[in-house]
C-alpha cells in the first residue's frame, strides 16, 4: 500500500488541530503515521483504514518564542478512493499529553 497520499493529507489537513489542547499547532516534522487496520476495497475500489497518528503540538509564548511542546496522538478512520486519496477522515480517539 502506498502511504504517500495519506502522509500528504495529514501534512495539509486542519484535522490534526482536533488533537491540540493548548491552542498550538501540529509540527509537521514530528508527524508519525501508522496504518493500524486496513479494510477490503469495495466494488468501486474504495477502502477504509484506521490510522494512528502522533506529533508534537508547538506552544508559543506571547513574545513569539517557543514555550514548549506537547505530545499528541490520535486514531483516525479514513475513507480512500480507488486512487488511494483520502475522501473522509473521522477522529475516533486521541488526546494531548504534556511532555516538556
């Protein structure tokens, strides 16, 4: 399975902000994606995946300096078209956890 379209989707989507807890933003360089479950393609070639994502939420101070990072994780149920592009993404679970 080609995971490139999934990586591109998560790199651009605002969906990851659902997991941010401190009004920060996802650091795309820290993004890790694992396919946990893969369903069979239907007659039209569409399929469904369960992906685990993890990334650092970047927190900024009022001065514009980085104040810290929070490790965030979640699971998204994705629907893919026959070309492997994400057509839907639904958050199933996740949280932000203070790390440093």
